[in-house]
C-alpha cells in the first residue's frame, strides 16, 4: 500500500475536527447552555444589571480577587470577550468587571489571580465594590481554564516576510 499524502491530510483534519468539536461540547452541560440568554451582552449587563435579574448569562474573564465567606465565595472578574469555545480572549480589551457568588456545591480549585474563568450565572442584580456598581451573578456552573490558555496565539510568517 502506497503512502498517499492527500488521504493522510484528510484523516488528520478529520481527527483534529473531532477533537475540537468534543472539546467545545464539553465546556458546559447542554441543558444548562440552552437556558443561557444569548441576547444579553456584557455591555448591557454592565449598564443596567437590575434589568436582567433572573436571566442566565455566559460571561468570562480574568480572575482579579477571591473572597471566601461562610458557605460561599465571591469572585471579582475582569470581563474578556469569549471565543466560540467559551474561552476568555485574554488579549482582547475588557468592558469592565463583574462579581460572581459561588455556592459551596460549585467550589472547586480555581486558577491563581490572573487566571481565566468562564461562568454561567444567574443575574442577581448589582453590588457596589470600590465605588463602582458591578453586575452581581450567582454561578450555576464555572470553568477554570488551564494557565496555557492565556498564552498568545502563535504567529506564523511566510517565506520572505
């Protein structure tokens, strides 16, 4: 049997595509994702958090601070736009900060300050922090991304560049 580069490339592409799709699908449970309101942008949430009380939103960003309390902890997160796989895009500009209350049953190891998180949260309204009024969510689920996820994308150049 002869080596056929075109078949090898097609096979490698198919395997890569399957791995990518399976990683996208496993970020959050489908049933929970179906409850997220995709019409609520972070800019809207930042302007009028009380208007979206009770809705589920998908947001993410860079962990700024963790405050542990009795039965729950609170996270302060610097928002970053999300990729198609819900990964916060570290090198894209932020629109602001938000707070997330994490109940005890969802508490798990979190990244260090500066690490990336994605949260599905129910909007509870607003809370004041440091003279600012910030959106306040209760986490329904969260994903802590590995530290390598914040690395910049690879840069490629062609011959003669």
